[in-house]
C-alpha cells in the first residue's frame, strides 16, 4: 500500500504529505475561489503526476539503453469535459529530449513503454482519458 495524508491548513489551503517519503506539497485555490493562491491546484497535480511518472520511466528506460540524456522535459496540457464532474478526457504530452545516442526510434520506444506499460498514473486514467504524445529531439 502507498499512503499519503492531507491536512487542512486554513481557508482552502491543504498540506499533502507522502508518508513514505515524508515530503509535503501545498495545495490551494485561487483567491476568487476563496483561497489564498499559496499552492498548486489539485488538477495541476494530476497533470504533473502523469508528466513526472512518465519522465521517471523515460529516464530509467533510456538509461538502460545506454543513452546519456542531457535534457528531458515533459510538457503536458489537459482538456476537461465541460459538464460535472469535469474530469480530464484528453491529455497531450510533449517530450523534449536531447542526448548522446538518442534517436527518434529509441525515444518512441521509451515513450511507448512508459505510457502503455510502466506509468501507473497514466494506466489509472486509461479508458477515461485519451493520451496524445509528441516527441521533439533537440
């Protein structure tokens, strides 16, 4: 089991802590939503969970391919359905990669393995969320 804890810190601010890591993050709402705008929004955290999960996979997979990355950036945007609940029905991930020995074929294989096999976050959303990926080697 993986455990985490969320504590209310006043108004709309929450502090979330991963029990295994002990690290915390502040979550809040915008001022026009009764918050103080002191932290990220829950929807941003979900997008970042997908992006960081797949980025870590990419680092591991390309490392096993003996690729020495000099850059690994994942930009993500999500579209939510208009009606409640406004879940993400589409996410687009753009991978920007550089590294010695890296080519399009290896990058595509790493992205595919991450998104289709290893990334627990994207796999949790699969079926409800459509994923689109783009790879740019710079």
